[in-house]
C-alpha cells in the first residue's frame, strides 16, 4: 500500500483518479500531485494512471508513470507573476513570426492590449493589423527604421513613433524590438 505514505490531499487526488477509471469515465487520468523527498523538500509529480484489463475487459491492475515537474511548476508560477505584472502595466507584449518578411504574423499579444481598445482576438484574426496602430504620417518612417536595423544586423533596437488606437487617435509610442534569426541570419 502506497496511499498511507502520501499527504492527505494527494491521497484524495489518487482515489479520485482510480474512481474515474473504475467507473469508466476515463481510460486514463493524468494528475499533478504534491510529494516530499526524503529530506522533506516539496516536489510536484505528474502521474498518468491507466488500467490494465484482462481478456474480458475487467480491470485487474493499474499502471502509473510519474515524472518530477517541480521545475516546470516553478517556471509556471514565475510566468503567472510576470503576466500579472504585464497586465497591470501600460506595456503590451507581442510576438510576430516574420518568416523572412515584414510585417509578419502576430503569434502572441498580451491581454492588456484591451486598454487601447483592441482585443487579442481582433489582432490574431487580422481584423486589426499592427500597422493600424501607427499614425499614417509615421508609417514610412516606421518601416524604414525596421528595415535599416534589420539590414544592419541589429537584433535589439527601439523605435519611437506616433501611434493610434480606437480609443486614442494620437499618442506617442516606443517599441522595443528583439529579433530572432535563423541559422542563415533571416529574421524569424
């Protein structure tokens, strides 16, 4: 019996997983359970439980495979904290996959873009293009600055320009650009 060696809250998670499989609600169950090493240090283990059936389909054994995800849980917690900080700041984080061309596709934008009257959905769908956040008289300047820096091999640079949004037609923006390149040096 291994259950008595587990913390009480973990025992309930394991029992719930077994109940789900016994009732037929799930063919396998994956859980994240808190555990402690011999020194008493907490760890998180991701377990996948699966029943082993006999020829008649009856469960006669359970197999479980676990892996330590403590580092992953810590990284998630740090990322959640960073996301909360971003959500409360005027900084918008976005990522564009250029695939060697400009303007490229927006693959991530932080939810706090809503403070400027936009939503991630309208950005991802292409309904609102990044270029629409640049005042028309700054479009050419912005494009030239991007190309100049990319061609010069600058992987980090700042551009200041006149911006606009549905709730603020005239504002001054600063974009911090970080470029990732493939093995041939093509911006990604």
